[in-house]
């Protein structure tokens, strides 16, 4: 498949009174047409800032994209004017956030919000836009779509609102959807409904998707490829199988040992890493995981390890990536 | 020593710590919140049936899990158990004493024995108090340790037990991470020398690596002090790991109760089955092989719950009588209870 999105060495920093927060510091990854790529990591590691950078929605001050490039469908998004960018957002790139009300206007009807998006981005008559809105609501599993058009967001449950947001994100036939924690606020049975819906629709329509989540189960169920983030960088990337069955970074290893499994009887205590992630305004030249790492050597304090190939599909940023098994036993 | 030896030992320790003595018994607990209308005269127009006839026992030294989706009545059940909420009806028997019958003077003793830890440690910690005072004050107020030097010593001991350095005593809540604040919440609860702790979504807001640290801490404390836990959570994976027995709630009702492994390996209630199917497992090959049967619909309002079995509108196995008859919560095998006529 052709590459749709190519992020290279993205750096997004926040210039605060407490110092420069290097929220994203050298992130590179690609998304192929039609594939689902996950970005996983614990809170504050830079997942959302990466997504907002792609959309060029970083608020200045205090935030700024200070380096890198984001090639989407042949053009560098960082070189576009604000006007050109507005046309891409919501049309070529759809967005779904954790809180549906981020995308919905509380004082406008569902129908108006859908038709407005359609009419802003495509040459379509009001009548046709209305028909399309009904079709979209039906597609995302909302019953009696005609009646829903005249309702306001507060008439709907959280799960139903997220369905409306999905309909909006898909309305202009985007090539890419960015979904930032799309089901984190929902109950587990509703989460399953929404994720299954997103998977069906993106596969059926051939839309690529970036799913941002902290939930390792969601990643295992839905992602083709996975990027693991820690302290503003991608520390490992690979197929879902690579990441879960053959992790090559000590942090990935630690994450997997920290999640309790619902499908297995308890065998032992969990085995998490000690400590907590570093302050992103205080990073030094070494590996940002080393204070918590059981494999760290002297070299880890001196230089940050680059994200390097370990197999055809897998990359890891760790000086000890080839010695983990030996050292773990 | 191999890791399997350690695992077997941990497992034996985990399973062997509880007795048959019942510490707490909840009998037919109901909590209906009135919904009022009108500006001057509040007229009760309806009731939210937050908890609608729930019964269970907790044995000394065990961890009982209470699981279910938001709004099913978990928090309300916990709050009724420590009399933060005055139950509409039912009994809360703590070592045989019905707490619902006690006056506030008589409750004081139980307020020490029973502690609660919340999801958001920040909102439950006074921002203007140092961590040392947050942990020490209640000991002073409740007359647990009167001597300031001794109390100070105890604070440091509790901080250490909860994995916090001594210098945290001088810090303020806003200077700490979420995981550290939750450790403070636990230390504060321990300061009362409790017997029974209600953990209400106590690890739900934490990131996985921090969550695992706090889970291990709670388990260590249970073993060391012989504590009993009611562990409330919507997270089925965490519940399986930490609990001995598990109760599943739906719309104010208890639908299933069994030993932990029995519940997960052999769920009987259609709702429990649907819940377990919905949870994605961190194992891509296993996920590919799993059938993803997804339960339809959403949770109805507790103001106007469905008649008969509350789950019937969403249930695949429902028959005509399910919309009329409330299923009895019955023991279908030793220790395995379920509220469904079709089991
Ligand atoms: N407006 C802002 N000002 C200062 N720092 C910010 C701002 N927005 C985000 N950050 C910082 O950037 C880092 C990454 O945040 P984010 O991308 O939101 O993390 P997550 O992985 O949880 O989505 C965090 O440390 C956060 O504190
Ligand atoms: N003080 C209250 N007044 C009215 N309704 C309440 C009150 N507390 C809880 N409820 C309602 O009771 C139901 C159960 O709530 P809760 O016990 O918090 O559920 P859970 O903890 O399982 O998410 C919900 O519908 C909730 O809105
Ligand atoms: S580079 Fe060193 S400190 Fe960083 S993860 Fe690898 S071994 Fe650990
Ligand atoms: Mg985020
Ligand atoms: Mg609750």
C-alpha cells in the first residue's frame, strides 16, 4: 500500500514559565492508505500533542512546532497556509476525540452540524446535504435518523454522541481519521460497539486511521501496526505481533507486565516498573527511560538511542535492544 | 528460585488468606433517590432506583469485587455501607451489628474500622494541608495517637509502608503525581487501623504502570494487616487479578456472584457474558480468534427501569416471561449465584 502520511522528526515544544516542555521531540512514523495504526503510551507522553500537530492545532503561545515535516498525500502540511489547512481538516482528515462535545456544538441541531460540515467542504445543495446526513446517521447505527436531525446533542447519550461525531468525521470521504482516545469515556459494552463500528466503516470505506489510546487491549484488537511512545518519543514500533510477543524495548516489556489479564487466572503479583515518567522540561541527553530501566548501562546516560531496525517490521530505541532476553533471565 | 516457584507461592498466599467468618453482610439493600420538581414546594415526581435489593456477604480477609458499568449502583452501595448514605431499606450487618440502626455516636467506632478510598485522590485531599498533616490529623481527631512525637513517627512509618519517601510529609497534594496522591489516600485510611476498606475505583484513574504499583501495594497491605476489601471497579481485568470473589451489578441489581475464576471461566448470566466479551484482551492473536459478539442497545434509565428482568431489552436469551417476572437471585451451584431464569 502507498504511504498516506509520513511524519518525520516532528518536534513540538511548549515554552512555559517553568521551562521548555519538549512534549514531542523527534517523532517519526508513517501511515499507509487504509491501515489502522495505534499510538499507545501513558498519559503525558505526547500522544495528543502529536495528533494536534498533524492537524496544526497547537495553540501558540505557549506551543509551537519547532521542527520536522508532516507529509500527507503528497504535500507538507507544515508548509500550508491556514486557509489551505482548514480545507484539509474535516475534509481529508476527520477527527474523533475522547469527549464528543469537543466536536459538537451544544446549541445546534445534529442535522445542522452535519449539513454545515458537508456544505463547507463539498459542492452540495442543502437538500442533498440533508439526504446525505440521514444516510450518514443510518450508517453509524443511529435509529430513526430523520427524527435525530432536529435533536440537540444533549438529547443523546454519550455513546450516541460519539456515533454522531463518527458520522461527521466520515461525512466528506476523508482519507485519514485521527481518533484520540475515542472510547475512553464510554462504558465497556458501548466501547465495544463504537470500536467495532469504527473498524467496520474504515475497512469498508478504505479510510486509514490513527488510534490513540492508553488501552493495550484496544490496540491488540484493532491495530495493524503499533507505535509505543514514552516521554515525547516513539521508543518502539512494529506489527501488533512484534510488540506483544517480541517486545524489544524495556518500557514495552514493562507495560505488558503491568496489565492484569482478564482471560487468565491469577498466577502471580504484577511486575511493574518502579518510579514514574520524567518531567518533559528536564530531559537530558541520555535515554529518558533509564531511571526506571533494569537494563540500563553507562552508555544510556550519555546518549539517546535512535529508533533502529530490529527486523523487517520492527524498530526499537534502546542501546540494549539485542541483549534483553539474555539479561532478563 | 525460578519465577514459577515465586508465582506458586504468591498464589497460595493470595488464596489462603481469608477465613469463613463473615465480616460484613448486606441484606436486601435499597437506595432510592427522590427526583423533585417545583421551585418552592419540592414535589417528588419519581425515584432513581440506584440500588434495588442487593444482598451479599464479605468474609474476613477476602477481597470482594463489585463490578458493572457506570450508574449501576456500585458507589451508592459502598456509600450506604459506611452510612454516608441513609439506605431506603435493608440491613448492613458488620460483625452482626446493623449499622443502619446506629446513631452517629455509636457509628464513631465503625467509622475508624471501615475506611473508604476514592478514585480521585486529589479531590479528597485538602490542598492547604501538608501530606504529614493530612495523614496525622485524623489520628489526632479520633484520639488514636495523642502524643505529637509518636504521631509524627507513625506518619513516617505509614509513608514508608505506602512507598513514599519521608520528605513527602512536608509537601502539598499539588506537588505530587496521581499515583503518589493515591498512596497518600491509602496511608490516610491506614492511619485509622481499619479492618475493612472500601476501594471505590481506587486505581481506575492511574496509568497502567502506576496502577500496577498501587495494586501491589493494596495486596501487600491486605496480607500484612489482615484487611478485608470491597473492591469497586468497572475494570474487569483489574477485578480478576485482585479479587477472591466477584459480584456483578446491572441497573441497581446484583445479577451474578461467584468465586473469581468461576465467574470468569464459567459466566452464567447473559449480562456477565456480554461484559466479558466486550473487554479487549492485550493479545492480538487471541483477539483475532475471538468471536466479537456485541451486546445491543444502551443501559436504560434507573428512574424507569424495565419491568421483569432489568436486562431483558438487551438480552439475547430473553423469553416472553422475562419482561414480567423478576428473576430470583438463586444459588445454582455451591457459591455461584445468578439472577436469570434461563440458566
Ligand atoms: N498547553 C500546554 N502547555 C504546556 N504543556 C503542555 C500543553 N499541552 C500539553 N502539554 C504537555 O505536553 C505533554 C504531552 O501531552 P499530551 O500529548 O496531551 O499527552 P498524552 O500522551 O496524554 O496525550 C505533557 O507533558 C503536557 O503537560
Ligand atoms: N445523590 C444522588 N441523587 C440522585 N441520584 C443519584 C445520587 N447518587 C447517585 N445517583 C444515581 O444513582 C445511580 C447509581 O449511581 P452510582 O452508585 O454512582 O453508580 P456507579 O458507582 O455504579 O457508577 C445513577 O443513576 C446515579 O445517577
Ligand atoms: S537505552 Fe538503556 S536505559 Fe534506555 S531503555 Fe535501553 S537499556 Fe534502558
Ligand atoms: Mg491525550
Ligand atoms: Mg462509581
